[in-house]
């Protein structure tokens, strides 16, 4: 942004005093942040960032022009000269100016994001109503731990959804397998005596359930082989029954092998009946509704807790880099050295009142504006996940049975 465009945006004419520019610049900056803080649209925020970037470029360019003009006018004075200590102080000020300008811009972008987070989350918490957070205030740590539980529940919820969908498929697939197993049992009991029939029923189910299909095939040969002992062989009816039994056994084996991945339960055994699938389905649905109950009970409390933390971050940012204060500091840092500092008192006042403050501000590393913004962004990113979970759970509509 050119200096002319910058001044025009502020409604000012060229050559205006830096103090006037500072006041209007700060008002314009705060207006941009206030407008963007009401919007959920990231495009609006991006546009605000671009406008802030242009505004600062204009300010910094105008500052250089103003400094050149002011210094040129001061050099024409022959009535006073700088104090001997002034030269070093002015040199320090020139070096600090670029660092402060970078700090100012980062602080403004941080304010844009943090203020927006606080405004939007505040309105969302207000829409939730007044949650009972008495117990939460008594045990702050337990409220903070809710986030960990929400994250764990989300992972469990996704696994539950996946498993429930598989159980729906398993319920359909297991039906013909169950029918074949029932037919197998009827045929076995028609061919063999009770003790042996009971044993053969158990062995078939056991080997199929544990996916020991090699043993299943060996067992099928054993149970369907015709009895050929002279005088004690199978009659025609029994031979036909064993042929039917072989067909049924092969159907059971084929269904189990082809659908093992779908029919396999958490214990790595196959479901063999609709009742088994139904029982597991109901158990998992109860777990899902338990997650819903926890989410609906604790979401508002956690949101209020996180809002207080966001407000704390905003307070940290205000204490670190309140926009009007650092803009005023920039004006003094840029303007004061342009004038003659004829006495030591003026030099020291500038050093302690402006330069030392700037040096301290730009030396901060553990609590910079960018750090605060990053923490706030991460908090809200997590809150959006919790919000999605809350909406999803509030709209949960899933059959409690498969039958």
C-alpha cells in the first residue's frame, strides 16, 4: 500500500503529524478486528489479515517518509545540538524499530484470531444455556481431563460405528449359516445315536467357530463316510442321508470360509447364530449410548471451562501487546529520535520510557503473541471436534436391535 493510499484510507492529508496517524490507525485496526471476529467464514478472516497487512505496510512506509522530512527540518537548526549520549541511543532506536514493527504486525494478527475465538465460543456457550459448573469449579483438573475423555470416546465411537455396520452384515450372512447348522444337527441326530450325535454337533461347531477348517474338512470325511463292514454296512437310506449330510457340511464350510472376516468376533471366533450377533450388537449399542450420555452431560461444562482459558489467553495477549499501547510505543520510538535531544535528561527519559520497553518486548520468547495465537488456535481446533461429536451424539438415531 502506498503512503497516499494509506493516508486516504484513514481520511488524512500528506504531512500529517504521527500522533494523529497513530490514533486513526489504531481505530481502523480495531474496527477490522471487531468486524472479522463475528464471522465463521475463514475467507472473511483471510481478507481481514490482508487488510491488516496492507495497513501496517502503509504505516511503516509513511513513518519512514515522515522521519526523513522531520530529520531534514531538524538538521537546519543551528541553535541546539544533540547531547553526546544521544547518538548511541538514536542508533539503538533505529535498530529496534524494524524488530518492533515485526512484533506489532504479529500481535495484530494474534489479536484478530484470539478475539475472534473468544467472541464465537462465547456466543456458542451462551446458546447452550447456563450449565451447572459448580462441581467443575471445585475440581478444575477433572474438567480439564474431560478433553482427554472426549478424544478417547471419539476413537471408541468410530470403532463402534465400524463394528456395528459389520454386525449388520454379519446378521444377514449368519442366517443361512445358522439354518445349515440346524439342518446339520437334525441330519446328525437322524443318523447317529444321541451320545455320538451330541459329540459330532459340538465338533462341527467348535472347528468352524475357531476357523480350524482343515480339521473341519477331516471331520466331515469322518462323519459322512459310508460304513462298509460286511453285514453291518450302511443301508440305502443311511447312505442317502450321509450324502445329504455331506452337502450340508460343504455348504457350512463354504459359508464360513467365504465370510470369516465379517463373522469374526472380537475374540477371533466366528458368530454361528443370529442370537450371538444380536447380543453383541445390543451390547455395543449400549456402549454407544453411554458415550452419548457422557457427551450430553459434560459438553457445555467443558466448553465453559475452555472459554475461560481462552479469555485467559486473551488477557495474556493484552498484557503482552495491547494494540493501542504498542502503536503509541512505535510512534514514540520512530518520532522522538528525529528531534534534537540537547540534554541528558531527555536522552535518559527516552531510553527508559521507550527504548528499554521496546527492547524488553522484542526479547520475549516464551510468551510471544504468535505463541499465544497458536495455543488459542489449537484449543479451538479441538473444540470444533468436540462440537462435531456433540452434534452427532445429539442426533444419534440407531436401532437398538437387529431383529
